[in-house]
C-alpha cells in the first residue's frame, strides 16, 4: 500500500469515526458508509497530487471559508 493510500485510509477512518460520534452515521451502516468516504478522500488526494505534478496552483480554504491561493 502506497503512502497516499495509507493517508486516505487513516483520514477516512477518522472521518467515519467522527460521523459516528456526532450520530450522523450509525455504527450499523459503517460498512456502507466507509467505502464512500474513502473514495472521496482518495479522489481528493489524487486530484491534489495531479495538480502538484502539473504545476498548477492549488486552492485551499481558510478558516473563514474564502478561497486562498497557496
């Protein structure tokens, strides 16, 4: 498993755990929700990696939710 996959797995686990803690997701449907969360996280990492490789600036959001160039 490569570094990006490991990071995506860790983030997806943490996000899913938070969803369960906040009762957004029940533990009973973890198996249904986790793959979808992992997929979104992995796609975000892949998109960011692609932007970095292509030399494009990445866009992030600051605490006030305004777009800021890195």
